C-alpha cells in the first residue's frame, strides 16, 4: 500500500507500507538476531552443485531465476564459486539430489530416498471443539497415523495420512516440483480412520487443509530409518555435513540438530 498526504505548503514523500503478520515479525526478529551474530542471508540465489578439490567442497552458486526454465537437459553454469569452511547440506527434500551434484562425492554414501505425501483435513460444521488434547492412534506403515492436532486458534486438524509417491526424478526433486494439493475425494479415506477414536464425526465435516512431503530413507513395508547426520567420518570430505531423511519431527528437533552440528563439526 502507498500513502501520501498534502498538508499546507508541505508535501510528504510517498512511502511504502506493508502489513505484517505475527509470523513476519518473528522472521524479521530472528533474521536480525542472526545477522547481529555474523550471519548473511543471500536471497534469490541457489546452490546448484559443487566439486571436490583438495578434499574440500567448492560450492557452485547461481541466481534462482536461471532455474525457472531449466529442464535438466543442459548443465547449469555457476556465476560464483565459494569455498566455505563448513557446508551443511540441509536442503530437505532436495538434499540427496543436491549431494549427487557435488562432483567427487562418492555415490555410495548417498542413501536412496523415498517420498511420502501427507495430507491434512480440518474439522468444520462444529461450534464447540470436541477435543481438549492431542490424540495419536496406533502408528501405520510410514507414519504416525491420522492423529488430532489443535492449532493456537483451536482449529482441529486431522492427519497426516501416508501416500507413497513414485516416479520422482532427480530434476523434479532438485526443483521441488511436488504436488502439494489436497483433493476433496481423499476425505473418504480419513472418515473411517478418524471414527476409530471419534465415532461422532458427521459426514461432510472435513474440509481440505494442506499437504506436506516427507523425505524418507525407508520405503513401504520397510523398517523406519532415523535421521542421518553425515560428516567427514562417513564420506571423507572435510567441512561437509549432509542431512538426509529429516522428516517429522525435524522441525521440532531443528535447534538440537543445529547445536549438535555446531559442537561436532564447526572449527574456527
């Protein structure tokens, strides 16, 4: 929004106004706190790969806009090469395929990745929240089951389910081209699961919420695999830490993971 005013003989210069949410304010505060401690944020740039030279990783950097029409059929050319003391590959869904783009890193140390979509539905058609706490059913293959979560506004959310995704190639994974839509017809799979612990759920009470994608290190009917925090002792490259399979509860444990990495791998 733009605001300007004329008062008497004085004309005020137009200024840009922006509405901020609580999340925006929190982001600004945490970014400022990080910058006060020496961090630099580089927006609209992408790590497109790297190469190993003298047992250290050199990062290849490019502007994000150069990836808009990239289809993987021609090589990406870096506009900048950085040689950091420590690189933490925390690219989430793209972490394994980014590691593949580090020329000189042995492919044997990059685990296979499986992707699973998790959808959430919200409870509607009710004025009184029927739950006072979280409910976790018996876990299913690949997830914790369709459980109950309550947000700060008291909104009831059910999910996530587990939908294994096939046919994701390296280019799609690198560019994060996943389907995050929640189709209404998926609700029919949620009703019987929810009614196991909430039998009073009425038909038509579920609205599509949102979806997320899990980067898993084990596939259907395989035993669960824990987070992988991979350092020099595994891949042999000085100053490189790969984070693989950081699915839920990765956000909850992110501060602990960061402290572990800083303590174990960071050298001044």
